[in-house]
């Protein structure tokens, strides 16, 4: 059997362990959605029972999540969900400003016809939502899908993985502060100009428009965070918290 030799192939091979991958997806989704609240203590056995796997896949998943800064493993004390801190969020946006802009520029250079068609489809869905329900959760889902499509169109697998990791941390804040964030429809509509620049193969314009888009979200987050206080709004819905 041929062994994977590239970093991306090795990572893909590691995901082939279905029990570990199942535990990882389960925990990651619930950390992002805040079902497992920031700073909550995780009960490994309760999580294993909830997922339907043994302790080993749960511990493997927690180590991976610790590498992604989503949980903190305290030797001989247990594991907690990473808390949300304004400084961390600012650092994440510093990285996103540059890397999202780079992905948009590369997408303008490398996107295939199929990838451009997929972006057109997401623009159409976004327009329909803005003209109709204007639901914030739906708009955020479309934002994530559009960014993901642009990452893939960049043709750089390492960039895709890095931006996905950064976006997960942004989603946690979305779910925490969404009621206080203003201007989501206008910020989501930024995608139209970005995708047009990508379709026009104008890398410089795609980079500039994406940078402005991410910076707009950064300012919205910063304003929303100033109004965030304790206790956590979903802290009473944390399974396995002891």
C-alpha cells in the first residue's frame, strides 16, 4: 500500500479513522455552536457515551481540538473549552485580513469554470435571502459557504485548512454576539463585488475588496464585543459539564 507523503495527504489519511473523525466533528460542531460553552469543563466519559464511541477516540479528538485552540487540556485536571478573549479575536482578524485577501487574489488567477459557476450560485442564493427573509443565521451560513468556495478556488490546500481553522473561531464569536452585531446584510452583500472581481480575473481588485470586507466584519465584531457580558447566554445548555 502506498503511504501518504505530503502533509495534506497525511492529514486526510488521519481522518480515515471513522471513530476519531466522528468524535472530532461532534465536539467541534458543539464547541462552535456554544452547546459546549466557553470555559466549561468537559466530561470525557459523558461525551463518549453521547457520541457512542470509546474514550480513546474522544481523547484523540480533544488533542486535535487543543491543537486548534478550541479546548485547553490541563494535565491531571481535565479539559475545558477555550474561552473567548478580545485579544485572541483581534489576532485572528489580523491573520484573516491578509490570508482571505490572498485567497481571493489566487482565486481570481486559478478558479476553474466549475468553481466560478459555484460562486455564481452562492451569489444568487445570497441575493434571494437579502431580498426575502434576511435571516442572520442564513446569511452567516452563506458567508461561510462563499468564503469556503473562494478558498477552494485558490488552489492552495494549506491556505484552505488555515482559513477554515480561523473561520471556526470567528463562528464561535458569531454565535456568542450575533444579537449585538449590526450591518450583517450589507457586509454579506460585499461578496457580490468580490466574486465579480474573481470572475473578471482581477486579482488586485479581489484582494482589495476582500480585505475591506473582512475589515468591515472586524469593526462589527469589535463594536459587538464591547456589549458582551457574563454570564454566557447559553451556559445553562451544556451537556456533560461538571
